[in-house]
């Protein structure tokens, strides 16, 4: 697995308005979206939860 790089500090995530996301965590979520083909971070999180509870 290739470790994702951090996104730029200027990037303001709408999810950050609901809970704190560090730039490193945002980069990981962006990587996850790309890897699983999710349209956005919310979908990636929901899919991940489904996998964990299945």
C-alpha cells in the first residue's frame, strides 16, 4: 500500500465544519475515496462502516 501524502493546508473540507480533520487524515480519506471508487468522503466512510459491520 502506498501511503498517501498530506493535502495542502489551504484545503478547507466541509467535513471539518462538523468535526476536526487533520491534513494527514484528509489525505488518507482522499486516498481511500480513490482506491474504492467512492464519489466523496461521506460515501467512503459509509462503505468502510459497512465493511466493518458485515
